[in-house]
């Protein structure tokens, strides 16, 4: 029976809160090995422990975080496209299995890109300090949004990995306003989760970033399709 009025609104709001929380919780469970390594890193008091933790986290990111985050985007895609009520757990692991190889392969490349960019920018910082801070921020914004578009493209289109990379990059640099907007929304969610309402971190942060990211991506695709229909 459909609940109407204010009670209906409260019910639907609670339902969406549970959806986002359960999706995020599944993501956390899948990535527990990385969470344990981060805890070990924070408590490390020897250089060997720090090196081991960083190396292990770097190795596990493509194999755990990328497939699980792709699965989160797959579930969010169904919500954005209003494909009806879905079982979050079932849908998550379906997307996880279907896209594992592609998301893991892409994760290997993107993780390496993040490592190279971070190492290069850190070297610049050691030599030039904060004089190029706007450049540092711009590069990280582009790389972050590129990564988010990679997840959206992976779950939305059945295309080869190289095409996914190419289209992720073209959308990122071709829509600078959207790119800036996605970066600001993601940063705001992270800031709120870490500094203001810290309980967001384990329960909402990934699913809340995924939803507006895919929504922005999907809105862009719809605008492009509408323009093609008007100007064939």
C-alpha cells in the first residue's frame, strides 16, 4: 500500500537513506582488507611497517576498490535511470562479477597514473613549494573526475577498455563546468564526512559520491542525444 502525505515523504526518505547506507556498507565489507591495512599504517611505528602497508594497499586497490566501486556505480545507475526496485546486495555482486576484469584492468592503469602524478607533483612541491598550487589542484581535479567517469562509462556502455579511457578523458576536458561541479560536490561530501558528520564516512561517502557523479554523466549523455535528434 502506498503511503501518502508527509508520512509518505518521511517513509521514502528513510527508504533512500537505507539504500545508500546498505550499498556503502557492502562496499566497506568487500574492502575490509584495505581498511585493516590503513589501520595498521596509522599505528605503524617502524619504517618497514609503513612501507609494507603502503605497498599492500597499492597492490590491492585495483583488485578490490576498483571492482567494488564499479559495482556501486552499477547500482546507482539503476536508481538514476529509475529501473524500479532492485535488491541492492544481489545487484551489487552481479555488477561486481560482470565488470571485474575490466574494472580491475582499468584500476591497474589508473592506480599507476595516480602514483606517477602524485610522485611528480610531490617532486615539484619539493623544488617550487606552493607556488604552483592552482596547477596541482587542477591536475588532481581532472584525474579525479576522469576516474569517476571511468566508473560511469564501465557500467553504462559495453566498450573496450581503451575506448573507456578515451571517452572518460574527452568528457572530463570537454565539459569543464561539469568537471568542476563534480569535483566540488565530491570534495564537499568528503569534507562533510570527515570534518562535520564523521559517521558518513563508513555509511554513506562512496554511494553519495557515486550518485551525483553518475547523474552528471547521464545528464550529459541525454543532452548530447537530444542535440543529435534536433541536428541529425
